[in-house]
C-alpha cells in the first residue's frame, strides 16, 4: 500500500518524494504556486497523482476541478462529496459532475467517496452500491468518518475494504486520512487490498514535536496543517536538537511503513 505523504510546502521535497503516489489538495493547488509546481514536476517525472476535491477542507468550487485537472493531468480525480451529510447529496453531486465534465478530463479515472450522516451505515452502503454500478467509477475512497462516526468501530474501514475487493475486485481503493494517527489500522488496510492512503499525521505531528502515537497530546494541542509553515530549526540544522522535529518526523514516517532512507 502506497502512503501519500502530506506536508507543508517547504517540506514537500524532503518528505513527499518518499512516495511515488500523491494526494494533491485542490484548494492548495489552486492558490499555492510552489505547491502546484512541485506536484507538476512529480507528474512530469512519472509519479501517480490523485487530485482531491478539497471538500474536507471546505473547498466546493468543483467546476474548477476540470480546469485544475487540465493543468496537472492527474491519474485520478476525486468526485464531489459532502462529509457526513445524507448519502444522496454526495451521489447526486458526483454524478452531475461526471455527466457534465467527464469528457473534459478524459485522461483521468474517477474516484467516488461514499458518505452518509453519523450513525447511518445503511445509507453509506446505499451510496457504495450506487457507485459500483456506474462503469465510469473505477476508484472508491474510504473516509475516516466511516470508522469514527458512521459505524464507530476501529476496524470498519478494513472490513469495508475486504467487502469491496470481494464484490468488486476491479475497483481500486484509497483510504482518506488516518484515524487519529492509528498505525495499527495500516496493515489491515494493506492486507484488505487498499492501494493507497494519505495522511498529514506523521509529518505535521512531528513538525510540532509530537510522536504519532501521542494521541492524547495531539488531541489537546494539535492543529490543522499550515502549508505555509516554516521549517522547524531542528530540520534546518539537524545537529541543533538531539531529538528534534526531523528525527521525530522520520520516526513517525517509519511507523507508517515509509522508508525514510531512500
């Protein structure tokens, strides 16, 4: 399973290049020149690119996805979704986008993220069943809210992935985010046939001095990724702090199965 490393822009060259598969955030690609140029170089060098729709971060300018995809030439485009909202809302938005714009981005495959409201696994499954019947959808995304809010069990994403690979083996699966940085889920997702997962947890937590397994500390002091953040001094000068951010980030990435010694 490929691990898509999400990092502040100044850390992309050091950390995102540890993988050949990347999740590119639409809102950041649109507004951040250095971020955009980095991923355009990665695509030019043959890396696999998934263009996210930015919905989790509040981006809803989905008509612009076709224009962004025309610039980036991603391998996969994430269709519109509405986080923890009624499943039909996501389904109708995704299909409406496909019906209008699929031919404008014919070079890409399309990824659908099933959604539903909190505590509604039936709605989530309805959303999934609709998706796998549409031949244009060749990728499924598993949101972390399946485990945290919709089903509420730690192994929910693993069990869902197993079902997908059993019932629709032609469909590729990407897991969106880690569940509170839980590395224990990763082997199960890989064994279930998940092709890739993304997360900012190993880099951004380490950037702020937190080990990935310090869930309590991160819950109290953690923040969303600042893509404009400056490098911590201990990354600029590795000898400055014996166990500074650089060492913690490397340890976090290794815990996620990323080889930092390439």
